[in-house]
């Protein structure tokens, strides 16, 4: 009860022990009702007990014990609302105000404190016994449940000692409990234990959404990450969409020589991080999972899988200040078309005109989350088209020039490519995937070269004619021609705003025409400027027009 609101406070304070004799202690409070007055008196009594304890404890032998090793200010804050047992309450009323006197007498109260201490000591001992077993699934919750019991027990013992009781020193301490929890959490051998470690602090939260994790260091843990995310979500009160959530869990997984490091951050709906949890999973926990590491071979993750053990974690919300170089991105070459693909790690980014300088249809900046995917490093060229369709898309065009086709022609090409590529699946890139790759994983940059500036010597635009694919330097992901050359078909139908699309893997399936990305259409316009080829710039076109190219996405296995 707030003492200022109650408008009290005077008290009579008598030390508990005078010349070795136990005496009583009382405090007084007032309020607008008898309940308020009683609560005020008990609160004041608790506070004055703490003050009395504080005045004596610095000279006490117990100061060297763990129960009393806090600073004076810390101890006082902890004991300012001590549990009061067996106090006598007297209440009087005058002119609509109530006056309560709370009196604590050692002869009456001490037996109650000793009884409660015995009960809590047994509860603490039982929790500790369970916490010493080797099964972390049972041990960890028991140890965590022991911490509040120990806190309450210490407060009761504090009062009992100053009521004159002689109590043995506790052998179970906060340090011993936390050390045991840390020992059990270190390198758990099963997914179930790791899930419990991460889920336990958040299992009572309402409306949690668990985002697909960011994978660091190796694509090999893709399937493992999916299994872990599913089991983690099953332990929480999860909702199916981020928009329905009150809390968000964003995680990243890093495979190292020691195992898999898993880190999750709990955020509120504003994106503010509230808590973080992490666990390092031992290799034995995922040795048995069959995961695909390439389109043609399956392998198992083993403890010999090695990445720099000192590699740092990077989360969905903490983007690295420097982009990864092309050599750090896994690559794959399609044996049918000869086209190279780069693996794009999924994650979160702000899609749209983040610099406030674009057209109305890109002004709506929104949060988007993407799964990982593979994307072709270049636009489809004439040679790749001919390998699939049996003839080039255009006559008199060099084999390395990008094709210029209608949307229907692009879809026929992909259909046939899927038919002749056993075990593979290809499709058009979505608008969100295109912008994410153009901006090197959602970095806040304007152009496809990873910078905020671009020149005619870095990209095919303005007076420069369409060039062979890969003629200019790639971005840090090893991807070419995102700013300039031909505009590229995307899988999205055109809408003036993408604000109403899902946050996870958005795809517009209704609208007039399709979205183009890449800016190459400005080659035909007088006065073309670099702003037309920004990563967020959008164009609309009828599906029957045949002057646009395509970039392919390969399903992430």
C-alpha cells in the first residue's frame, strides 16, 4: 500500500533485543477504511523491522555469509516489505478515519516463523534433490522453482534471527542453484532439453509468434532449425501470424565445431528486445537428423562439421555493419542451364522507400520476414534459354545477353525447366525476395551495388544499351545487374501498395499486370536518372509485353 496515499506515518520503534531480552515491536498506520489502516500498519512494521535489522547487521558475523553479503542499500530494498507473521492488530475509528496498530511480539510470532521456515526448508531440500539428478528435463524446472523459495526463506530467517532464534546456516544458496542450472544447460544432448531451456521463461506469455530462424555458418541445419522451431512453438502459446501476436521470438542458429549455438530474443510488438535466451546444443543432439546439403546429395550433420568456434552471432534485428562477401555465400551451378545460384539467408527487413524519395507505390515501408532461398546470380541469358527451350528467345542476340520475353513465355520456360530438372524446383522471384537480395539481405542501401550512389560505369542504365549479363561488378552477395540492364518480371501481381500482404513471405496474387523490378525500362526514357534503378523502385506492366527479363529462384532444400 502506498504510504503517501494513505497519509500516515508515525511509529513507535522498540529494538527486538535489549540486553539479550526479547521484546515486542509495534508500528501504526491510518487509512480511509480498516483494511487500508491495517495494511498501512503492517507495511510500516515491515519497513521498521528492516531498518532495525539494517542498523545491526553491518556489525554482525552473518555479514560474511551469503545470505547477508549484499550492500546496505540492496539489503534494505529487499527487506522493506518483510513477511509479517502473528502480529496483533488493534483498530480504532475517529471522524471517518481508521487508526491501526500492528504489534509483533517475539513470544507469539517466533514459533510461527520457525514453523514456516521448517516447511520452506523441506520444500527447498526436495527441489534441490530433484535438481541434482542427471535428467535436465526434470532438474532444471525444479531448480528454478527453488529460487523464489530460497528468497522467501532468507527473509523469514532474517526476521527470526532478530527475534532471537538460533538458526543453522543454509547450505543451499542462490549461487549453488544457478551453478547447477548452468551445468545442466551446458551442451544439452537432446532437442527436448534445449527447447525447454529456451521456452521455460516464456511459456506463460500470451500470443507469442516464433519467426523462422536465421541460419549462420551453414545451410546444413535448415531441417534441424525447422524441427527445433516447431517444437519450441509447441511449448508456447503461439499464434499463427505475427499480426496477431503480443510478443515475437526471433532467433539465430550458428553451427560451430562445438555444436549449434541457438539464441532467441523476445520482443514486444514495437520490436523492442525485452529478454534474450541462448543455449549451445551438443553435436549428439542433431547427429541423427537427415538434412539435404546440396540438390543431389544427402548427408548427416556430424560433430566434425566445423566453423570458426569464435564466430559471432548475428540476429534478425542486429544486421552486420559490413555485408558478407561473395565467397561467404554458398553457391550452386545448375547442370541444365549452366547458371550459377547463391544461397540467400532468410531474415527480416524493412521493405519499401526507406529513404523517402520514391514513387507513391513504394512509400509504404513495412516489415517483411523471408525464408531462405537460392537466387540466380544473373538474369536468364539467351544461352540458358536455348538449353531449355531448344532455341534462343530472340534472333540475332548474343548468347550472353539477357532474354526479353513476355510473362507467359517466362512461365513456360520455368515449367519446362522443372520438367527436365529431376528433383529441383524453380520459380520466378517474388517482389520481396528481389528487394531483399538487391539490398544485400535488407541493408539500408539505395542501389544494387550495395551503395547509396551509382554511376553509368557501374550499371547499364540511361544512354548505355542493354549489356551482356554480369558485365558490371556484383554486389557483396555475388549478384549482378540488380540496378540496370533489363527490368525483371516478378511473381507478384501489381497493387498500388503491398501494405495488406502477409508479413511472412508476402506474395500479391491479385492486381492489374505484374510487378517489374530492376529499372531497365528507363533505358528507353529520355532523362533517365539513377533514382529509377533504386532497390525499392517498382514498375507495372501488362503480361503481354515482351521487353523484360527474369531472374530465377531455386527452392531451398
